[in-house]
C-alpha cells in the first residue's frame, strides 16, 4: 500500500525505542520510577469529577457545538480582554489545537520559527501542514532574539513561543516576549503562544502572556490546555484564543475532522475554571518544592540550568557519554540499571541532554535520584 508523502516525511517519535523498553520491563514485573512522564501526579480536582458525573446524569452525552459549548467558550473568553466566545475554539487537547492551527495558517513551504530545544510535536505538525519548521537554537535555554530575527525570511508565517517551556522549564522574561512581538509586527508574521504550563511559574513571578501586548493581538493565537494546569490530561481539552477569522477557520477544519470535544468532559473543564484558587496555589507550592529537590540532586550530577517553570529539568549529560554513546544509550543504561525512566534530549532536538520530569511523588522523586546517583558512580566521566 502506498502511503502519502506527507506522512512519510513525518518522523516517528524518537522515544519509541525507549517506551518499548519501558513497557517490556513493566511486563516483566519490574518497578519503573517514571521521570519521563509529562503530567503532574495530582488527582483531578473533586469538583471537576463531580461536574462530569452531573453532566452525564443530566444527559449531556450528545453531539455539541463543533467549537465547544457556549458556556465554556464564554468563560474562557473572559480571560482575554475584548474577546467573546467567537474568539475561542475548544479542541481535543492543545495538541489538536496546534495541529488545526498549523493546518489553517501554513501554505506549502510556509516557515515556522521554533526555538530549540522544543516539544516534539511542534516540528512534525508543521511538516504535516506542508510547512517548514525552522529551528533556532536558544542560548542557555532563553530566546536568542538576534538569531530569531536573522532566521526571518519572506516565507516566515509564524513563530512558536512556549513559555514555561517543555523540555527545559525555561520562562522567558516579558522584555524578550516584547522583542518578539515587535519583530512579528515589523516582519508581518504571527505569534503562536503555547501556554500549556501557565500555572507553573515559580519564584513568586507572575505568568506573562504575549496577549499583554495590545499591538499584536491581531496576529497572536494563544494556546492553552486543561491537561497540566488542572491535572486533566485524560479529558483531552485544550483551546485557542485568537482573531475571529483564524478561530472560524479552525472550527471549519474541526467540523470535518473530530467534531466537538466530548460533551460531558467540557462541563468538567467549566467547573475547573471556578476552582478554589487555593487548591491551585497549594499545588504550585508543592511542585516548587519538588523543583528544589530535583535541582539539588541534579546539581551534584550534571550541569543544569535552573528552570523557572513547568516541571522539567533538562541537564547536560554529555560528560558521561563516551565517543560513540548517545543520550538514548545513556537513558537505556539508566533504565536498565536503576528502573528510572528519563527521556533522551534528542527527542527534543538537543542531543547530549535528558529531560527529567519531577511531577511525581516526593518519595519516588528522591528514590529515583538516589538510584541514578548510585548507578552514575559506575560510569566514567569525560573530564
Ligand atoms: C508544550 C506542550 N504543548 C502542548 C502539549 C499537549 O498537551 P495536551 O494535548 O494534553 O493539551 C504538551 C504536552 O505535553 C506540551 O508539553
């Protein structure tokens, strides 16, 4: 059977070999401590679960409006000054939001600037949309605004900003976001702001969205998700906020692809929006404490830039690599010797690194790091 060029050009996840090994070890009854997981271990809040049960009992089990139920879109729009429900589309996770967005903004060959390292799906989704991902290296995990401007061409359609960042945990300062906003205006491209980790910004700092810059609102699409913020990864609810014509185009695409997001799940999302803020603050505090634990252990093992947000560390493990070893081999070594799973940096476009998620329980976090420290004693460092 012949497959389309489009799907053939798309790379399968580089973590596949690795996930297969994890599955095999689990089947063999081995205990795995999962530092590879991309979700916080907190439970989905009680009020959210309750709202879903009530929605089910109330018969909210049918097709709904393609772009999301009106109450949810209206509530989401209230977060964005001047926006109404027509500026919001709700999709199956922010993953689908991003997929649809690239489909509607990319003509063949359209270039999308992506600061690197980056979340795995960005580049592949651009390719699936017929566009061309243009990777621009970050400097110490921060935006290199000069390099970004150099990478702009007449084909540049958009830049993708992801702060707090997956995989590095970096939070970009407002001053850099402003430079990017001005570049977008000067060179006439749009900004996609992936704010999946908006609730996880530490050190008492506020979360800053490019939406705060009024001059770019006609070229900005904000992408958010209920997954990480409210521990609702399985609900598959994400949304975009942006200019009406982009949202309408995405809704047109969605009407032919998935239709609406699970109707009763949307009532859970609605309940999440009126969640007691103290629950979210408490969770953030707990996560911040785990960041301290993870940073303290990592500091004794590898060079690692201290992250300001999300729940990932992205240390440089290259001094443990012999000439022919890759970060994938390193992850396999750690997994086989300790049962701790971490993700190779190459999966995020940066070899010689690993991504460690510290969103798991404090006990497991400590146990996992103790095991890694022990097993690294047997690995010679390149010095
Ligand atoms: C930066 C970023 N964006 C988007 C997503 C997709 O999340 P979801 O589809 O669960 O909303 C993820 C998931 O890991 C992510 O890390």
